[in-house]
């Protein structure tokens, strides 16, 4: 037996029978990689990529998670996040911004539901937690005098923000749709604005007739060479 050990050489004799140092180092690296993948940092990034594919506001959602969640939970495994953790995070946010806390709670519920679908966790720790405040419906309608005041104030702002506000009033379209208006979407001959499905919140093409006032505002914008944006 002594002869057999000697024949195996010093390294093999010291390491013992069946021992493979390289295999052990490789296994440790694999375990370490799995641990890094399992932390919430990685899954938030992956969730963000998923959101950006299915929702135009995906980038905003991942930024919200990175800003609000990572400072508190960075480096933790997703499976270690408890209902108490979620409640503490939401309550902390609610102390200064109750409505934003509601938005964050809804986002966390979607994130953890997505994690369940990917078999990362078995239960949603945000499930059953109620919004921290009741939100009033946005049903306010401006009076004629208020509309005049807003129109006048927008005129003092100049390009581009005053122009955007006035186009919002003239077209009744969404803020991001107006702010992201492209020259290629405008048919000057027909006085029509065609919002493609990729930019419409409902995912459907929208054709918006443009009044003379709306056309005048659009034509008054500086056209930046190489840019298709009306408000670059």
C-alpha cells in the first residue's frame, strides 16, 4: 500500500484517494454563481427585461424597483423575503408618499407573481397586503376660466413645453403620446396624426384629426436635422 501511495506522486498522495481539487474548485464556483443568480438583484434585472418586452412602462418599473427595493434588500435571496419585509418597506414609503407606496406595492405583487411563474419562489409575500391609502378618482373637469388660464400660462412657457401643453388640450391625447410625437406620424396634407400601436397605451393605432390651431403649433416647432421627434 505504501508503494502504491508513493507511485501516485506527492500531490496525489497528500490529497487522498478519489480527491480532485480542480473539480472541487469548479463546484465551488458553480455554487457561488447559483447563489448570485438567486439574489433579488439578478431577478429584478430579469423582471425588468421581461416588462420592457410586454409593457412600454417596463423601464420605469425596473427603475422603481432598483431605487426603492434594492437599497433595502440588495444581496438577499428572493425566497428569504417575507411578508413582514414587504410590509416594512411599504410602510416606510407610505410615511412620505402614500400614493407612491400603493404603486410600489402593486409592482411588488407583480414581481413576486412573476417569480412564482419562474419557480423561483413558492408563495407571494406581498399577497394580501392592502394599499396604504384610498386614492381619489381623477374625475376633475376644468372650468372654462381654468382652461383659459392654463392656455395663457402655456403660452408664456414657449417651446417645447408650452407647445406640448397646448397640444394636449387641443388633441385630448395622453401626455407621453404628445411629447413623443414624430414627424413621420403627421400627415400635413390630411391634417391628421396617426399614433402607431407601438406608441399607443391600448396597443391600437389611433388617428387624431388636427385642427388649424394644432397644425400651427406643430409647424412652429424647430425641426432638428436627423431627428424624427417633433419635440426632440
